[in-house]
C-alpha cells in the first residue's frame, strides 16, 4: 500500500510543470498536475507564442513597404486588430488543448483547480475542498507581470502584457513603461501595427544587461522608425479622463496616450500558495529558493521555472523540469545547467545573444579580441530601407574560445540558436573561420569576420 496518493504532485500547468509531469509519469511515477486557468502557462497563453504571432502581424507593415523596390504595387494596406486577436485566440485554444491532451495521454491525472499547500505533504484543492497527499511536490506556478510602480498613483489604469493580448481595439497612442524584453517587444509590435508609441524608461539606455552595441543599434533603429524613447523618467501619476490617459513623469512632463502598458518585470507566483504551511523558504521577490537541483529547503519539495526567478525563459523551465525528473525519478542526479543560454529580443530587427557581453567578459577577467561586422542586408539594397545589421563576436584573446556572440538584424534569433550549439561545444574563433560560408546569407558573417576590430584587457 502506498503511503501517499501520488508519487508527484505538480502545481502549475505551464511549460515546466507539464514537461515534468509527463516525464515523471513516463518514468513510472503516479503523477497529478493542478492548473487553475489553462494549460500552457505564460508561454502559450499570454507570452512567447501570442507575442510572436503579434510580431509577425506587426512586421507586415514593413514588408508591404519593402515590396515596392522589388516591383510590387501594394494597395494601401488596412489592418484589423480584431481579426488578429480572434485568430490568435483560436490558435492558443488549439495549443491549450494539445498540451492538456499530451498530459492526459502520458497518464498524468489532471486537476483543473487551484492547489495550495495544507502541510508539507498535503495539497488542498480549493474548488472541491479535497485534500491529496504526495511523496514529492513540484512548484511550477510561474510568474505574473509586476505592477510595482513604486509611488505612481493611478497605476491601476495601466495594462500589462496580460491585457495587451486581449484589448478590444488597437490603441492609437500607446505608452510603454520599462526598458526590458517586454517593453521593447511591445513597443515594436504596437508601432508596426500602426500605433504612435512612446517608451518610457527609468535609466539612460534600454535593455540593461545586453551588449552595449546591441543596445545602441536597437535604440537607433527604433528611434529612426518613429518610436519615441524617453529615458531617465518614471511615471508619478496616471489620470484617466474619458478614454484618454495622462501620465505625469517625475520631471513634470504630462504625456498623453490611449493606453499605458507596464512592462517592468515579472514576479513569482507564490502568494497564497501556503508555502509557510509546508515550511518552504522564499526570497525577497517572493521566489522559491532552490539549490542547483531545483530542490527547496524542504527535501521533497522542488520548484522550477519563473517561480524560482532564475532565468525567466520557457526553454530554461523545460530544462529544469528534465533535470528534476532525472534527479528524483530516474536515479541520475542532474544539476541544472544555466550556462550559455541563448535568448532573443523580438524587436524589429531582432537581437539574438548568447554568452558574455563585452563588459561581462572583461569583468570576468578575460583579455578579449572583438570581431564586428556592420552591413546593409542584401534585401534592403532594393527595398531602400535604411536598416543595418550588426554582428559581434567576443573571443578570449588567449585561448581563442568564443565567449559571446551578439547579433542585431533580421533572423538573429534563428542564427543565435545554432551559434549556441557551437559555443556549447567550446568552439573557438578558428573553428568558425574553418567553416565554409553559405552565400548569400547574413549568417555567413559569422564565419567571415577575419580581422579583429579591437582588443581589450580587463581593468585591474
Ligand atoms: P525585464 O526584467 O526584462 O525588464 C524590466 C524593465 O522594467 C527593466 O527595464 C527595468 O529597469 C524596468 N523596471 C523595473 N521596475 C521598474 C519600476 N518600478 N519603474 C520603472 N521601470 C521599472 O522584464 P520584462 O517585464 O520585460 O520581462 C520579464 C522576463 O520575461 C524577462 O526578464 C525575460 O526573461 C522574459 N521574457 C523573455 C522574452 C524573450 O525571450 N524574447 C520576451 C519577454 C519576456 P532596469 O533596467 O532599471 O532594471
């Protein structure tokens, strides 16, 4: 007789929770997963997937413009926001169904209600009032957009990315607060769809933490397109009058818009989860504190994905899920590997990045050789678009190992994924040089940057 109802109870049906539940079931465990809204989590329902669909939608504006140089006459394009939202909703619904079906097919029991800890091994299911017990519990409850604007009054009038996916109509004027992934991506999306966009960021340059050249390239490109970037400002007050919003900045300016979107980070979903009843420790931002194996301070309770506030990316949550299952259910203790995680900003054009920035490489004590290439993409020789791509490779001057690669330009996300494989294998600049180029492509720049642009040594 089993001492517990389940070997594993997973709280949260997002990318991490779903993967962990399926793999654990495949390893022979008796598994249940609770989800209070919809399967797929942030990524599928209100994140990566709908965002990328919106990015595609918003890019058509430039595609229509570019077509002229290739001989096409395009009648004045007209955009219908409601068609985009409806089609997106349909696709998200389909994906949600697939996620649910795959969980079910794997033999995992689905519990469609909120789950909270009653004690370290007991879960209370809120809707039904049932309690169940589990030998292991995995917290995979993700995160949510932060609304912590400090002392800005009227912030409740602002939307976040959650609402941006479901607006009744496309706002004519949008103000986006923040300078990270979401702010930049949505500023580009709204602009591409035809809105007048102002991005308001609290420091002096967007995308803090990214390589300086990437930050500069994107700032320039967005500004050239007509996206207004207002730096060193935060909102102090938001007033709503009729359909209009008036934002007072800390410098006393009054900015007007039809929608204000907060993209000021995401916070872990641990509120009301009963973690205190299970004795699970959380950190300053409410994140579940875990070790390299995603184990909390309680031996049988683990946490993965955004709720741990390590790297907030879907593939990282999935990687953590797999490492967790190997460790707990397959007898192969596997720490998570957060090295060389590639990521992309789906701006227009995109940024793709993996490894160290120039500043981080120097800070880590590397003497570096830097290879760069700035060029006009072939397509734009006929389209006439004044857009430049920028490739940058940071190489350890002593070992020749590629420490970081940063790409600004169309398809940067696609390229950087493959560069990440080479870097994970320890590729050196000589390996890139020894690879024959594929012509004509943008990616060939990666293997043809022969002479270094400059070298730098770390400050002592
Ligand atoms: P980020 O952490 O990327 O950026 C948050 C931004 O908000 C920063 O510019 C930050 O400024 C600013 N900020 C924070 N607090 C305040 C405040 N109180 N007032 C004004 N500005 C503030 O978070 P996002 O919300 O953009 O995205 C969350 C996470 O989701 C990302 O870190 C990323 O991991 C993931 N994501 C990934 C995507 C992708 O892979 N393409 C797309 C979307 C999200 P400062 O720089 O000063 O800290």
